[in-house]
């Protein structure tokens, strides 16, 4: 079974040798009745006489039988080796559809799939998914960066307001904190970090949904503009907001429900046990419904239908999607940290408290530090978030190619008439 349509069965192998009729006949060295090579007399025989100088005198007196070759390492007295048995061609060797020639590239090569845009129209590997996400950012940067910049700026403004509201009246982290002040400091800090996480999740959902039409056009090799993207998104805005709300509520429930018994009873032990379970449940929830935003935008169904489609497409490939999503999250996080670090350094330099304010926690509350850090966060999110959202949309397309032969529909949409075979004839379709 192959990953792309139009695969032809391997033909019969070619031995690559000439016909036996073209080989010179062997010259006998024993006795016999061959004319011109010896005579007989009475009961005995006389040794064969060498032929006189002729045009064939350049051949040795002893030749191997026709169609066989001897190895030079066996010496002149070794027996000729038997001809090797024909070997079946390895899987993966075929002929180009409509052509008698074999594919270049050696054994195991796969036929080239059509590639009208950023990805080949066949099941994708990890490198092709990452390359497609980067290709979307590079080839459609106006649409991608415009949408990502707007969402990142709104998220940072909301986070900045929450930071000033929750952390403005907190005591500094010194040794004179009372137990109640320490608990309040930890609780409010946890609220700020949780809010930052859910704002980041909200931004990922929105950017994934908004950029799904851009990625789909990039797959088909079509141009995309911000106005075209807004025109495609505008009719689906209410459904997109409904889906965003459902995903956020589900993420909050997955994270807090396991720790809720401990929180209600005031048991620190139950709360400590519930938090790791909550993170595991949150990871399951995220991966199961990660394909819902592109499903909503590209299939134009309801929010509930998009959730069902995501769960159906992820089923059986959960660990693969989890691994790819985790890898791209790590890449995005490291890249964002590299971008943010210079802004954090500048924020410390211009902060009135300086390095001492960083140690006692007062620098993080100054407007200069928060504003410059927010600018760095906007720049980092604008550049890195489209990579993760592009990978998510390409994972959705890849799952549909693997399960529903979406590559045939994409080929027809790209104008590649006659590409592939009908879905019913595809192996494993």
C-alpha cells in the first residue's frame, strides 16, 4: 500500500545483460571429431591440434559456458558459478503513471505527489508539517501577521490590566510576611498565571480559527489577503465565539474538577492530588478537541459538530497528535523566550527600581517594566503563534487525507484534473 494514488505495480526485473547468442562459442580442449582440430587413427586418438592463426585466435582456448560468469577471485581452475536466482523487486519500486520508465531514486522510492502549494497532497510527515507552517508564514505574511498581531495585542492589553489589578496591592516578597499575606501572595500570583495561560489558550483558538482559511489557500497554492480572510471569517464569527467559549469552559473544568473536592473541603492533601490529575485531564481535552477550530472554519458547521469532528479525527492518532503538538509548543516557547529576553533586559534598565527591584518584586509592578514586557510579548506572540496554529490546521488536513482521501478533493480544487484514482479504488481508503 502506498501513500499516494496512481501507483503502478512493479514490472518484471531486467537482468541488464546481453543475449547468449552474442557470446563467442566455447573452444573444446579435449579429443573429438571436430573438423580441423584433431585426427583419429585406429584404436586411439591423437591430441587435438591447435588451429592455425585465424581471426578468432585472440580468444583463449578455454571459455566458460554461454550465459555464465566466473568470479576473478576463484582462479582459473574454479568451476563457473551458477547464475543467481531472479530476485523479486523490493516494495516501493514502480513506474510513473502513464510512463514505461521506472522512478529514479533506487529501491523504496515513492512516487512524487502533486504539490500545488505548501504541502504535497498525500499523508504528511513531521518535517512536511513544520515546513508547511513556516511556508504559510513566509508566503502569506501579510494576512498571517496582521491577524496574529491584533490578537496578540488584545491578549497583552487584557493581561496587563489583570496584572495591575491583582498585583498592585500585594505585599513585597520579604521575610516579614505574615502567613496570611504569604497565602494571599501565592493565591493572587496563581490567579495571574492561570489568567495568562487561559488568555494564551484563547489567543491560540482565535488565531487557529482565523488563519484556517489562509492555510487552506496556501495548500492550494492560492494567494490570500487580509480582506479575503475577514470576508471568509465574518459569517462564521458567532459560531467561532461559541466554540471558543465551549473550549475555554471545558479546559477550566478539566483543570479544576479533580482538585475541586480538596478545595471545597479545605484539604491540602486532596488538592495536591487533584492538581496533577487536572493537568493530565487538561492535556487529554486539548488534544482531543485541538482540531475543532479548523474543522469549524473549513467545514462551516456548528460548534458542536466541530467538536465531534475533532474527536473523530483524533481517535486512533491521539499520541501522534499529542507528540507533534507538544514538540511545536516547545519550539514556540523557546523561540518566544529568546525574543522576550532583550525586552526584559531593557525593561530592567529603564525601571526606577533596577535590579534591586527585581529581587524584591517591586520592579514587576512598575508601569515601565510591564509596558516594555508587554511589547516583547506582543512581538513574540505575533511571530510564534502562527507556527503552532499552522501546524494545527495542517494536522487537520493530514488526518482527513489519511482517512477520507481529502487529497483528491484538494487536487480538484487546485485545478489538477485527473489526479489520483477514485476513493473507492484507493488501497486502505
